[in-house]
C-alpha cells in the first residue's frame, strides 16, 4: 500500500520544516514540555549517554557505576543527549530513574505525546539543526535556549497516536531485517576468526604430521614447526619519537594504522599523552601492544615509520620472520586466554601485560616461506569475508535510511497514516 499525502498543506513558516498538513499547529518545544531539573536523591537505574543507541534510542544496559547524582526522571519523560547532539541520542523513559551525564530531561504536557515527540526530535533535520547550534569546540553542547525554541509540528492527539503506532509497527519490521543482517555479520566474523585461528595454529595442510607442542594453549602443531619463547623472537625497545613522525593508532580490531588520523579520529581512537616527548618511535616489522588491552587482542604490526602513545609496548624482531603471523597468532582466542593468565590486575579492565610476562609466552612458527603462504591464504579469505560483511553493512545502512525517511515522513505529515492498517506494507510517497 502506498500511503497518500494529506488533502491540503500549508507553509509551516520554518524553512527546514517546509509544508505541513493544513490543520496541524506549529508550537515551540518549550510550549510542549517542561524542563526537569530536580536532582535524584538516590541512584536508581542510572542512564548515561553510552547507555543509548544513536537514532533508535534503545537502552543498552551497562555495568558502569556513577557517583554523581543526576536528574530524576519519570515514566514518559524524554531524555535528550545535549553533548555532541550529532550522536542523536534520545530516550523515552518507561519507568522512573536517574539521568546521569549530559541530558536535557523533558516532561511533555497534554499537547504532545512522548513517543511522537521523541520520533520528531530524532529526525535528521531536527538533529542537524540542533547540532548546528552547539557551543564548545572539543565537547560541543546544545543549549536549552535553542532547543526549547525549536518549532514542533503538532497534530491532534488522536493523529499523534496513529502516527506513533504506525512508526512502532513499521520500524519494528525494519529493525527485524537489520537484526538479521547484524546476526549474519556476527556469523561471518566468527567464521573469519575461526579460519584464521586454524591457519596460524595448524597450517594449511590438513594431512600434515602433527606433534605435541609442549605448550598447553597450542596443543598439537605441525611436526616441522618450531616452538619459541617470544623473548627469542623479540626485544623490547624504547626509542623517543619526534614531531616529524606521524602518530599512529592501535586498534584491538584492526591493528596499527598506516597513517596519522585527523583530529576527530585522534580524539576517539588514540590514547594521547600530554607529554609528546614520551611517544615511542616504531618501524615497519615492529610488534606493538597495549599493556591494558593485550588480553582483548590489542596487538598490531607496524607497516610505516611512526610514533605511538607511551601506553604501548614496542617489540622489535631479532630475526627474519613475519611479525604479521605472530600478531594473528596472538589474536586467536586460545592465545588471548594465555595472555590474560599472564596479565596482572584486580579486575579484567585493570589487567596489564608487562614485558617480563609477555616475553615468556611460547609460540609456534613455521618456516618463513610457509608463513608467507599462510598469510597470503588468510589475506585472500579475509577479502572474501570482508566483501560479504561490507554487503551486509550496506544493507543495514539502506534499511536505516529507509527507517529514518519513514519516521520523518510520518511525523512531519508528508504521508497520511490515519487509514493505515498494520497488515499492509507502507511505503513513503515520493
């Protein structure tokens, strides 16, 4: 079913809002809600910005603890993240609780439904307008003076209910398709890890003679592979970087970057030190790891000269082999568990892998020529998996765009959903 437009429209008087149905009102947000500022007396299910998904407003539970008292909210209140509003984080509370962090807590009056208002605030146009008003370079924030003055299209209460129900049902269908693609990505990622782990621990020949490695986490390895302690393969180096070298990042997912990131990426991905003199120089072939995230696979192979944060350990090869092979081996689940056992700390997130504990870990290496064949096969397999994952991510992006357009069309009156029936498939009028 292709949903119709309303019979008559009028100019909203707002350039970015355009035309709205003739019988709809335009009100300022502050005329539709009351800003809640009362502090919570005790913590009850605290919600922080990191607890919310962007655009959807879904709540993601966290084990994090918060000491500062936040704003007390009630069921039906809307929490909008004023810090970096481009993240598009808004939450419709279903129970009472506490908003910890940078939120505006809004309590709608009788003129507007909470679910309708949340959907409107999370339209792309609304977010773009709010984000364009922020102040603060490093930590941009929205002001209530601006947010409260935003114009809101307000249909009748019955119409808001119809629109909200339409959005709920139709976005649930889209979300189910998105979930299927996300689950496919998880399966592909698991398979990618499995084939990599098999290749770097057992080789490519399933019929190759095997031998006990003498290392519990490795179990059996091909008979012609050699077992080494990492101290035999690497030495720790601490050489100061300089301003001419790019600052490289190290990711637990993708290893070491091959370029200096821009300022926004640096803020998000690099553990910066105020004292640049402490940065460490790295060269191609070096292995680097984050002491506090080694147990999560925080290893990387350097491919270009650069410098990295002092939070990382730099291991320089002593002989002729491929560090990339060692990196992939240390990222396998069994190796990560071995690393965790060799790390020290009270809790997982305080675990540190010191050089003295890293260097005693034992690994198995095939001859260099075989390392190259294994790495080439892995690269080829990774390309295939990455193509499939990219296709799924593209599908997710298309579905998310469809979701966004559908919501925007409904809450701005570009489609008329008053005669919508759930069993029929709705499409947006072009």
